[in-house]
């Protein structure tokens, strides 16, 4: 709508008053210029085609993360069983071994989000911004960002459980932590081997004991993981 269109909306009490109309025109002009600029943005900021800085700007507009915090392992020394840990160094091989972890250091730094994943993260964030924080919403949001198999359950103990395969990467788990909708104060716990797990005959889709003669038989223990 142009300025003349807005002037027609003035009530009869204020209509045909030159000073009042002049004030309305002066007030509306910069607002209409901004509106016109915003309406022209879709041709430059189309989510399906945007790349680089344009995509980052869209992400900032909707509040979507542009990096995955605590996702990329630092080259730190650790012991067997610690994810991404490096061994002792070698005097004759400077490239072997990890650094000592400093006090307060988490062991991980931010990881990047590639263009196509960021596009889906933005779509998930748009949905998240207006959702009702239900388990249905959680599935809808996570389906935007991963094709891997997972399950979500409410423990009833102030944390939400997510069952995944042991192969699900740390960056993806960290992204799920950020994107999953949940009430304030509710935690997230991951459980690996969920879909290849050991169980009993009355547990749906569970696997039995292993066999020494056949390493492909039997299920794994479900384990809480990072």
C-alpha cells in the first residue's frame, strides 16, 4: 500500500487536516521504504538457493546455529576408551601423540556446518521457533537434520533420552542437543547401541546372547554416552 492508501484510512475526525496529513506522510515515508526493501529480499535471500554470507544472514535472522559447539576433537592426549583421544608421543615421530589437556579445557571445539546441512538446520529452526515443544515436534525437527535412525523418549525424570546407533558422530549428537525442543531445566542423554541391543524374548527387536563361534550373533549393551 502507498501513502495515499494509508491516508484513506484516517478517521473522519482527522481527515482533511493538512498538518496532520503532512505528519502522517513524513512518518510513513521511511517505513514504506524499509518495507519495500524487505519485500525485495526474497529475490536475494531465497533459502533454497542462498549460499555463503546470504545463508549465514538467514540463519542469524531465524536464530539457527551456524557452527556446532563442542563437536570437533582437539588433538589431546588420553587413554583407551576416551573418544578421539591420542596416545603418548614418540621422540622420533613428532606427529604422533596428543597434547596435555589444560585445566578447564573441554577437549572439543566448534565444528562447521556445511551448506546443505545449514539449509536444513534453518528449516528446523523455523519450525522450532513456533512449535509446542512436544515429542512429535522433536521428531519433526530432527528429521530435518538427520537421516540416521534414532528414537526419542521422555524419562519422566527431567531428562529426554535419545537412542542411537553407536556410529552416530559426535558433531551430529551435539547438533541434536542444540536443536531438540525441550523445556528449561530438562537435560538430554544419549544411549548408543539402541538398535542392536541385547534383551530378552519379550523385548521388541532385541537381540540375544552372543556366540563365541559367531561374532555376528547377539546384541550389545545399551550404554549412556557423551
